[in-house]
């Protein structure tokens, strides 16, 4: 279980995340929702220790993640895989090598620098690519792929880390609708088939409702909603998204009067 206790992160006078308390059960698929600047990305970076909390503690199965250093911290980052909005692939390298980068924590420094990957590591990487129907792209340069293909490579790289939890930071923000579905289906399959916890930042309320077991809504760095997707009321959605409500709900509002109520401004 992932536990956040009164976690805050300040940048000068600005509070990006403020006094967040959360418990994320192992094996769950949790969507973190809210408008841009709500603190969603900072929250995930704190969990992975790409940024350190100003206050509070983060625990995984009782281990204080915020106290980890050196090798223990590297091990945690391997178990807590990140998937980024902009893929973070090395474009000039082939797809297979990019995926093998996810094995860095499991090989020696010399082997990683010289790219002396074992046959076992290569087999693991190829298997991950095959799971996402991109095994045939293994020899291609990463920067020759479409956005959806690159994001699937990034997911395969995360999988070969053998993670306990995957943190996905707006993984479909730059993708078209078809590739959005492919990537979200891949994350859902990872969650359901392998039992890996997924914590996914999403701007679209429609997608969050479709894929997530639970939603955590953030506004101005604070958690203002935590519950099942069906429990998200119109008032809470307006608090989360403000004037952006109609955009994030999308076409669904035109079909469902209950959803349309979320997009309408509150009566004066």
C-alpha cells in the first residue's frame, strides 16, 4: 500500500502540493484529475522522489520512501516506474535499446554504459514490446515512430523495470483519440492482468470515469475529492475544473443531462 501523510511541496512562496493525505491500495487503478496547475504532476514526482517533499512522509508497504538514499532510492525508482507525457525516449537509439534502459537498475554500471545486455534482458524487452503489439519495431529508431507507438515503447520500458506501481503523468495528452484508447487500454491491461498499481494523471473526466476504479480530484494543490467515479457530483466537478468543465467533459455532456449539469456554471 502507498501512503501519503501530510505531504506538501513548496517552491518559494508557491505551494504546489499542500497537506495531502492519501492511501492507495495495492492493485488499484487510480485517476488523479484536475485542471492544469492543480498539483497533479508534482504529486507523482514526489512519490517517485524526482522531487522531495517540503513536509510529510511517503510510505510504501511501511517503508519510508522519503528517507531513502543512494542504492535504496534507485531501487525504489525502479519499483515505482514513471511514464511521461512526452515519452522521454532517446530518439537516435533503436526501440529495443530504449526499452532495455528500463533494466539499468538490474545490471552493472559497466554493462549499462557499454550496452552489454544479456540475452535474458533482451528477451524480456522483446516480450514487453510484443505485449503491446510493437515487437516488429524493435530495430527502428525511436524518433521514427508515431506518438502512440512511442508511448507504448515508454510503457514497455516501464514494464521491464518489474515495477510494483506505475505513475503515468498525462500519458495521452499529446495523442489522437485512437492512440489514446490504445495507451489507456494498455495501462488497464497492466493493472488487471499483472495486478500492478496504476496512478494516472488525467485531464479528461470522461477517460477517468471509463478506466479508473477511484478518482482523486486536486485543486490548488489540495485533494478536494476522493472516491468512486460515480460519486463525483456536479458541484465538485465545477470546483475542480471551473471554466474548463465543458472542455474536459466533452461530447458526453451533450448526450447525458446529468453530465451536462457538471459543465453548466453554478447558478448565481
